[in-house]
């Protein structure tokens, strides 16, 4: 799917470099001449938005490091110093803390888009699994970053999450002590979390590199879920078309991001985290950051410790098996009327679990999270495998060009070709 | 393999495997310090025990002291609390243990104040069994620190301790 690069250097220096390291023609082929499907909508701009957020987090993170002290007696006050004394410190920290939220917001949309349009199906399984790995790395990074300010929620969030590992049979307690570097969350824990919080974003950069590589091998999926057949008719060059569309997407996303930074910077945070960590007092109600809430709700919905922890990790791991759980040969929900309904039910379940994760674990909330947790797994393990066998799908257009022309009401000859057989796997 | 025709293992095969085995042991020997450095260091291990004067704790009060960075509850139990802890059908408990197995002297209950679910600190004199209630995920403990309800799998742990005198206890 690599574009037929039209890159022909005229400049002598560029020719010299090209003969030794063809990096410029590689960039040209990947981001200028690269053919993108004509029918991409704005949901496809989230890849670029996520790349932007990753860079923004690394840049703000690196400068925050210049002022932060990863030591349990100084961490909290060094963050307050950033907020009050460091030039632009308040803005950099708010950009970084809200940036984490925006990053997760974008990644959830990106994942839901993949599920809606069947972007995980052959031949894009590896691309999808790399995405799940990036999501896991993001969760680890986000969690460890939240511990660094060493407030009450940092400390108790770290305590609860590291204690998840104590559920492992036989060696759980030893693993937990090893993770802590002591008998509770303390200075050694903070130190290592800081080291890993600095390291993991660069691992994410590397896996994103693989993710983009895999994408450029198979080519992008698209709203109609049909493969590119004719580069001339079905695609447009990445630059200027995708470049401009992605840029506009980023601009609108930045508006939302800036609204959070400058108008409601603490809306997504927890007031308890402005109280310094106290290992002797648990806050009355521990809540993780909003982006972990659906998984936290699944953890709490099960009254058994080990089973709860397994269910929580399984809720993430099940995503990696999606390419094989979904048996339908049609990719896009556009042509899968029943799948489309289940997809939206699934979205409601996921958001509902997020709401329940923030509620106290009592009464009707527990029952509701149990029902939604069952529904969450049922979507992957029951609905997707069976739907592929029983669902009557709509006819899939023969090509991207046909889909685009049919939509914009052109020559009737195109419509005749639209009723071809659905895409077959592989 | 270059020597696909050879049936008998040769001296070269032996040397090849032996070299590989030594390399594997070497790699493991290098990895171990990199993993083991994360375990508690010498200064953390040195803080292993602490002494507490319990003479000033009135009956019915629970105090919290810090041991190995964790809270330890010392409860001076009332007659009623002791009776409630003893009058339980042990077989019905999620983690069956008699009260006698958890105390050295019935009026003093000493337990690690960390919920066995996910490590929060339970609140004293709360919950329907008059013992502890964990605010995080709703585990309920009785006056012997035993789990009675909620997601926690085990009773509150009893640390190693000994009475140095009637009013002095050494934990650890």
C-alpha cells in the first residue's frame, strides 16, 4: 500500500543524502504521496490528534521534570512550587494533567471508531493488537503519572492498584512488596514510578512507530470497509488532503483542550489530591481518574478479590482478540444493521460502567455494575461471534469510488455495481 | 544445521550447547541484580520492629501506630466486644479463625490496619459488627478483626508481637 512516490530529488545535496539514507523519499512516500481512501470522515483524524497529544505530553512532561522532585517528603511541595513560583508552571502542569485526559478521550474515540468500522479485521489484526498494547502502555503511564504529585488520591490510588497484584495466588504478596520496594507504598515506590513514567512514553513512541508501519503496509480502513482497488479512482494523496483534514481536526480538538486548561483545569481532577499523602488515613471515597472508571467498576462489581482482578484485566485483554471474535465478513457497521444497534448498546454500557465506577460501591450501583459488566463481556464473547453467522448484511459497494459516487448521486451506472458480494476475509 | 548428515552428536555439538548454556546462566546472573534492586533495601528492613506503651489506652479505645510504614491497630477491647468476638460460630466465617487464635490476651487485639482487599485503612468502631469498616470497597470486620462481609478475602493480619511487660508491647 506504500504510495508510488513521485519524489525525484533535483538538489545535489538531497541526491547525495538519498543515495546514502533514503529518508526524505521515505517521508515523502509515507506522508505526502501516501494514498488515503477518498471516503474518510472526521473520525479518521483521531490518529493525527493522538500523535499530537503524545508529542504534547512528552514536551510538557520533560519541562515539568526540570522542576519536580521525586521524593516523598518533597514531591507535593515541588508540584505546588510549579503551580505558584515557576514561570508558566501552572499552565505547563495544567496542560500536562489535562493532556492526559484529552489523550485518553481521543484514544477511546479512536478505539470505538475501530470497533464501529471493523478496522481490526484481516489483514489489520497486528495493527489492532499494537493499538491495544499502546492503550495498555498509556494506562500504565497515566496511572504512574497520577501518583507523582503525592496527594491523597495519588497515594491511595497507588495503594489500591498495586494491591491488585496481591490477588495473584501464592506469590502475590511477594510481588507486591517487590513493586513497592518496602512494606507499603512509600518513597522507593514514588522513585521508581517517576523513572518509569519518564521511560514509558518513549516506548509508546516506538510502538506507535510500529502501529503506523503496520497501517502503511495494509492501508487505511475506511467508512465503507472496502479495500482500495484502484489507487487513481479510490484514493487521494495524503498531502494536502489528509494533512489539511487532520490539521482541522487537531484545531477543533485544541479548542476543547484549551477550554479545559484555561477555564476548568481541575474539573477532571479530584479535590483530595490537593491534600498531601497521608499513609495513616484513607480518604472516605477513593476514585481513580475518569479514564479508568469503567474498568474500576468491573473490578468492584465482583465480590471476590481474585475474580474481580481477573475480570478487570480481561476487560482490556478481550480487545486484543476482537479480530477473531467478530466472525462477520463485512467490516463496516454501515452495512451491518443489527451490529450497529449492538455497537451503540455497547457504547452505552461502557459509558454507564464509567458512571458507576465513580459511585460508592453500595446498593443499586453494585447491581447495575454487575448487569453492565455482564453486558460488556457478552458483546465480545456472545454477540460478535454469533452475529457474523446470523446477521443479514446490506450489500457492500464494489469499491470506494462507487460508494463515494453513490452517496453524491452521480451516474446510475455506478449504482448497478454497488450490489456486489461482501468482502471476503484475507 | 550445516552437518545434517551426521547422526552421532559430535564434539562440536556438545561445545555448541555447553557454550549456549553458559551464556544463558550469564544472562540470568546479570538480570537478577536488575530485578532484585527493587526489593526492600537494607534501611527498610532495619525498621522491622517497634515498641509501644499501651498503659495509657483506656478500655474501648483503638489506637493506630505505624510499623513498617503500615498502620497497626491496638484495640483495648471491652467485655462486650470480647464476648461478641468469642460467641461466633467459626464455621460460618469466610476466613475461619477463633478469637483465641488471634489474641495473646483477650482484652488486647493487635492487627495490621490494612484491608486485605486492596490495602485501604478500615475505620474503627464502624460497620454492623462493631469492628472495622473499609470505606473503599465496603468490607466489614468484627471486633476480632475477622472479615464478615464484603470483597476482602482474609481477616486483618495479626503481626508478630510480644508483651515485654503488662503495659509494653513489641511489634515485629
